[in-house]
């Protein structure tokens, strides 16, 4: 299982009645910390954890304290100071050196802290804000449009302090082209917890047995693909069909799609050929473009190139200012 919030909530939803649960949340940090405010994990009565609130060094103590929250029905507030030689986190060798404040909130059948609404929204690929009252067993979720870089923060209200965490679904990427070099792209994206769709009209390509981790495999590049991209809220597209015609057809279909980023495999002049074949210009595209695709990490093999492309997409989606695309291995 990956550490994406949607995967954590799915695990909770599948067994929410079978055992007790606690939601652990980083609500404040000082100095360096592995996870920032808004990071969450779920712990159940079997001692299983879903997600991380540190690099793995604090989780055993967090799980131990989660049992207190389960037994008392009240929140448990934890502080780990990496600078204090007498603090547990220092003794455990936490290397960040900062201070982390964690809240453990018990989840019950009568009070799920709004996690059902949050889970439903992520299933629909909707964004919003998650509100948790500090040192209380209260929480709720509201859908709405967010600024992608807006951090979690504490609001001071008349009824107390509330942690407000922006929530967005995990990235969804569409890979155009199901050749051998697309396999590590799908595999790495899957391990990151991203949603993936693969499209290739060629019968010999994108075979299910070669892409067992692909979320969806499509066979046609037409207006139905454009509708699919909009409905499924695809965030980024990779053109890697090794066919100017197929890439151009996909680009012509998706040039006005509501995506955020497009990566084109191959040298810069190849993408110009794709644009010419598609009959459009860069000015017709309303999204960020990386051509050549990815970040320059010096890779030549398919796995390295996949890592480069996905790193570039990650940077574009989460930093909003993609680093200049560097020279990538030519086809």
C-alpha cells in the first residue's frame, strides 16, 4: 500500500467497523521536520499503521499512544523535540532536529471526524479543505477550489484553534504509447500512489499482461479520450508513442483539455514536428509543456528516463514552476 491519503482512507473504509481507529495528524512543526503540518496517518486496533508522520522513527511510539486515545475516547497530544537530549525523539536518533507536534484523534461510529466525506470527495477527485479542532475530537471536510501551494495552517476561532489542511486527489497521468519504455513509467507512478491511464491504438502495444499496474488501458484516440480526460480529471499527459502521427493525433485531441502539464519524449525538434502534424502552435496550448520531457538526471535506460519524466511532472504539479527541461535522451 502507498502513503497517499486516498489509499489510507480506503483501508479505513474497508475495515472501519472491524476494529478501533485513530487519526494521527501533524498540526505544527518548528525547525526541520520530515513531515509538515497537515500530514496524516491512520492507526487501527490491530496496531497497523497507514501513512507516516515521520521518517519511520516515531511511529512505534505514536502507535503506543494511539491506544490511549482508543481507550479514553479523548485526543492525545504529543510533542517530539529533536533538539532536546532528554526527549524521546532525540534518543531515537531523529535527524531533522526540529520539533513536531502531533494530535491523535479517536474515530468512532458516531463521529468519523468527517473522513467519510473526505474519502468520497477524493474518490470523485474533488479538492477541498479539511478542518480539525486542536485538542478535540472534531473534524469536517468542505469541497472547494484550492491554490495548489496553500499550506496547512491554524485558524484561531472563538471556539478554539482549528487546523485547516488543503486536500487534493493524487495526480492522474495519461501515458500516450504503450511500448517497453512505458512500463517503468506506469510502475513507478503506481508505486507513488498516482492514478494512471495508458492509451495506444496499436494491438501489439499496451498489452494488459505487460502493464498489470495500469489503472485503465484505452485503445482509441478520439473525442471520447478528451471527454475521459476531463471527466477523470487527468492532471498531466506524457507523449511517448514513438510515432509522430499518434502523438500528433493525441495532441490535437487534447490541446484544449483541462490538464496542467504535458511532457513530450524526444528532442525539442521532434515536438515541433508533432505540433506541425497536429496543425497547432504552442500558443494554442493552455498548459505547461516540457519538451524534452523530464529533468536532466543523466539517465539513458528506460527506468532512468521514467524517473526523469515523473520527477519533472511532480515538480510541475507540486511546485507550479517546473524547472527548465534539459536535454533528454533522443529517440
